[in-house]
C-alpha cells in the first residue's frame, strides 16, 4: 500500500448521471498524528461544505469527529471528478475513497 501524501490526486470521468448520497474514505495504516483531509471535486469545484476526514488513529471516515457534509450531489455523464489529499496526517497508507450514489 502506497503512503498517503498531499500530492496524491486522481481524476476520472463519470460514466453516467447520478446523485451522490455519501462519500467514505479509509486507509490501511492509520495516521499516527494529525487527521487525513480529502476533497472530492466535480469539474474543479468541491462537492463538500465540510470535507471528508479520517481522524488520527482511525481507519475510516465513518467515525470522524467532524462528519463530511455534501453541498453538491448532482453528477452528469462525463463530469470530471477529482479526489485530492489536502492533509496526509503522519504515516498513513492505502487510501481508498468510495462515492455512493443513486440513478434517476
């Protein structure tokens, strides 16, 4: 599993139109100090009013002290989606981000 770093960014295209219902993140190895902060952008604009985080010592965003809050949920076919690590904590590895949605 690769180390999580603030230079980590992945960009992909939506294959269909859908509504984002939740976003989760997890790591294989926890951050020993500091939280992991992850942003997801649609066409260059964040989909969150509060970004997704994983607390120090935790493996998932589900238990984050401050839960993520979605502000943009509509995704259409061929939208560009970008996952970007804003803060990498310390020593975390194996970041996975999952986007869940519903189809019209």
